[in-house]
């Protein structure tokens, strides 16, 4: 007989207690896997429509695992989606998207399979007349060393979620996974939050097949450290991964109906803004982020590049995920919506994407929500709005803000100084001002050159301390001289002293575009949409010999 496991970890505890790498990675990878089941736009008949997105988890190496778990992943092209027990099938496109129209209303299991890939299934997909059901799923892409090996088991696990359809106060949610080959891990999400409410397995403890796992959901707490006031419609999303990386999802709609209190509804949030960033995988191995710029360049340049700093958070094991880029593009997309709320009458906020509720956000130091929905696809417009709520109810929505993600850039290639080059210092300058050259990146409109000194620290060993960050305008301008700050209206930096250095380049595409000529005044400039990639990092030595 199995004993129930009651695992009351908070979201922050889950993020800190990781699997090894994988527990933490999975802990933020799958929130938002379901984009509006049973919701969305209408169809033109008494039938329903299914729109699905399938994206990959790349197991090729540690950095790819990190990128595809914590950020996004390219779509899985050529996968076969099947409504189990019917003849209805569809094949995923280059961005991993598929659709089925004129589906009879009912509840279905949807299986996604591809040759030599572990399978994925979603149980209990509800299709309603004149409605569009959206579903987003992950599939594991095995490392190249295993790609030709025959899969021993492609049967996905099963999972049940027990919770009343109408809840109030504190309620127990029971998740029961089953698989003959063994359970690797289980995650439970509320709506499209970027972190799970609970995590089981993944090396932190053994989860047996058929073992009930319990989460106690407090739907009424007003504490900033708890779930918050959850009145309204929600979705519980359970995800199970078996020992062969087959996956299973189950979604359970739940309505929270706590007693309201008399009072004034909160006003609408103000100054809603949104930044959407497309990040090439090369950014995940680039050693610097905008937060590292400091005195090496202007604060305004650091602010403009701030959205690209999300990659550093991914490397450090935190941050949400996104998906929606084309198969093979090696890029991810992430949106950040943020707003102001200056009165004390709100407990939290409800976020709406394209008119549909997607998440609760507790009131805190930062009023922000990070989105990794599959709708974040290059060229497809997305709209956000936010409302505030308290125990009297939900107030009006903010004015909406819309953005259109832009296409990925490829990684950059450096030219000179070549790796391990020795540069002679100028005796008169008592240093060197090398010229840096790189290959153009198609679609880029600007480049940022990073130069760092290699230092030896007695405690942490070798470090790379940024000494200069230069901005270069123009996608075809692929050369700059060290210390040239004329574009941002600052005096040149002093020559490099003798020592060891490393350098690299970020490529940028931004909207609104940078001014085409003249000195750049970055004060007040705020990019709404970015695409960023990075080069490798090469070393050179400045020598007096």
C-alpha cells in the first residue's frame, strides 16, 4: 500500500531544491503548457477547433538543456498529432503548430508521436462547439549519441488529478501518476504561472507508480508569501515524465468561489508596458549580460540591453520559459509585461493575453509577469492587459498593449584579433587600442562589443572584468576601434594596459529602430521588441615585449 506524499514546498523552495540540474530546469519549463483549453476564438459551425503547439527539449548538452527547459525551444516539425480512438490526425509545421477543424464536441486524449522521439499525450482535452481549444506540449529531443538507438518504450505514462470543480478555502489536490517503466518526475501548475506549485521526484525523492501526491491549495490567503485570493476560473495542469522521457499532461478546470466582502473595487493598473525578446542560443553561453556593464559603458546602454539579461538568469537556474520559434532556429522568445499600481487597494493582478485570462500575479515589489506562451511566434501580434483585484472583486482592465516578436538572428563570428593573438603595446600611449572585426549578421542593425580583462582572484580564481563596452550602429558596419565612444557622445576610453583580455560581440535588431545617423541619445529610448545573438569569446594579450 502506498502512503500519500504531502509535499508542501512553496514555489521558491521548488526552484532552490533542484534535481541536480534537471529538477530546477523542469521546475520552470512547463508552466504555460496550456494556452486556453476550451477557450479562445469561435468557429463558424457547431463543431470545435483544436490548435496545438509542440516544442522540443534538447538534451544534446547542458547548455541546450538549460536553454530549452528554462527559456524556449524550437518547434518540433513533422510530429503526428492524433485524437485517440478517432481517425483525426494532423502534422506539425516548421514552428511545431498543428490544427484540427470541425471536431465533434467531447473530451479526447491527444497523442503526439514522431519517429525516434519519446511520445507525449494530453488526457481529457475538452472540445466545445464554436470554440477553439489551444494546447501546447513538449517532446524530448534525445542527444545525438542516442538518436540512432531504438527506443525501448514509447508508451506515455498516465495521470489523474482529483480536485472538486468548485472550491473555496483550503482544498487538497491529488495527482496520481502511473507507468510500468517508472516515474522520473511530476509537476503541478496553476494556470500559466512560470513556476510549479509542487514538484515531486527528479532525484529529490522517489515517486512510485500509482502513488498519490497531494498539494494543499490555500485559495483565500492574503499573505504575500502564499497563493493569494484566487476567486475565478483556473486550470490545474499536471505533467508527468517517465523514465524514458515520455510525457503526459492532464488539465482540470476549477472555479474558486470564496465569499466576497463589501468594499470598493480596485482601479485599473496604469502605464502597462511590454518588451518581447528573441534570444539565440548563443546568448546562453555568452559570459556577460547588461547588468555587468557598470562603469565599462553608459547606464543608458545597460538599460536598453536589459531584456537580453534574461539569459543570465536562465544560466543561473531561474527565470521562465517560452517557445514558438521555427524548428532548427536555435532561438527562444520571451515577453515581459510590467505596470504601475500606486494605491493600496489591490491584493493582486490578473493578466490577460489576447483577451483571455492566463495568470494571477501577487502584489509585490515588482508588478511584472514573464510570458513564454506558444503564441509568441515571429510575425504574430500578441496583446496584453492587466486588472487588479481585492476581496471585493476584480476591477477594470488596463489599456491593452500589443507587440509583434521579430525573427531570430544567427550567432556571430569573430574575425580579428584572432584567438590568442599577441598585440604590441604602443610605447607613447602606454597601452593598446586594437581594432575589432567580425562577420556581419543578417538582419542585425547594431552590434555591442564587449572587452574584459582576465584577472586572477585568490579566492575564486580567474575572472573576466569588463573594461569597455562599445556600441556600433549599422548591420554592415562590422569593425570598431577599442575605446571609441563617439556614437554615444562620450570621450574615448584609455588604452588597454599590458595584460590578458577576452572579447566578444552581441548582434541586435530593435524596434523602434535606432536613429540612422548622428550621436545616439539613449535617454528615454525603450526598445519594445528585440532580437539578440552573440559570438564566441576570443582571447588576446597586450604585451610590451
